[in-house]
């Protein structure tokens, strides 16, 4: 996994995990099937495991996933549960989130004709990649237009995102900016700006072992003055796993 290059920086993924689950790998949404660090719903998880699972030793899982009528399913209910429970496994959830974000990045850039920013990836997580492409296409040409009418279902389910406290519809620019601020705030607590990973390792970079990175990262977190995540070894381990996955 240390050699994987998805092009998405670990600070984005760590910030996303903090927003979605407060870094709780077993978090479960009360109103949907969303589970784990990245709150993958059942269908999204089956889709990403079907596409990328075999790259991470999960061929047994991807081989069991089938598709019919645009939906993914696993015939064996016990095996289906095992595959869905992988969302609670930090290492597996992190690599699948990285691959999912990289897929979304490539898709958005092909549609928009520009580089997809971290906030655009979060919009793809929030609206689905098709919805995000539609949202961003309008945003880029008419940022001050209101978004609720174009996304009525999402607006009904997420009123505070699409409308302000007075009930006025927010613009595309306002919604995107608010997501960007939220994402950056959760990254700031980890002492790093959101950015994309470079395509190659720095000159002279050497591989470190997981135990080394846990020690280094725990010390770094402890030195952050306004850290919002306690510098526990398990937090550092999660950061290491994300870094290793992304080849940093």
C-alpha cells in the first residue's frame, strides 16, 4: 500500500473523516446505512469495493459483488454482511475512500475542464459525483444563482445547507464556500492545509515503519497548540495508514 498513488492528499481524507465520523471507525448514521470513518452507504461501498477491492487483497469481496438494474448486491447474506462490515476497518475504509476520491476527481476534471479542488471532492461525496458535476458546472458559470431549485430533493433533506436562517436560498458560491470553510477548519485542527499529494516522493525520501510514524505523528500532534484531536497513538496510526496508502 505504501507505493499507492491516488493523487489525493491524506489531510483531505483525514478532514473528511473528522467531519463524517469524528474519527470513529464504527460510527453509524441514524437515518441511513452510512457506516464507518467515511460514512459510506451500502451501495457506495459495494461499488468501490467491486471496482478496487482486488487491488488490496479483497478479490474475494469484489468477486462476490454483482450488479443488476444499476444496483450492487451480494447473493450470500452472510458474505454481504462481512463485506459491509469492512467499512468499520480503518485501513480498508481509508484506502477505499482514497480510491473513491481519486475516481471522483478524475470524473469531475473530465467534465469541468479544470482541476478539482478538495471542496469539489467533498461535494461529490455529498451530492454524488453526477450531482457534484451538475452543481459545479452551474457554479462555474453562474456562482450567484440559487441552488435549491436545481437540487430539490437534496434541499429538502438538507435545508440548512441550501437555505439560510431567514429561509433565503443560498447561492452556489455560498454553499461551496461554506463546505470549503468546514473542510479547512477540520484540516486545520490537524496542522496541515488541504492539498493534493505530489506525483512522486521527495528526493532522498526513505520508507519508515508503522511504529516509527506512530511515534513521529503522536509527537507532532502533541505540539499543535489548538489541536482538536487528542494525540493518541491510534490517531497517529490512522494518519500513518492514510499517508502510506497515498504514497507520501
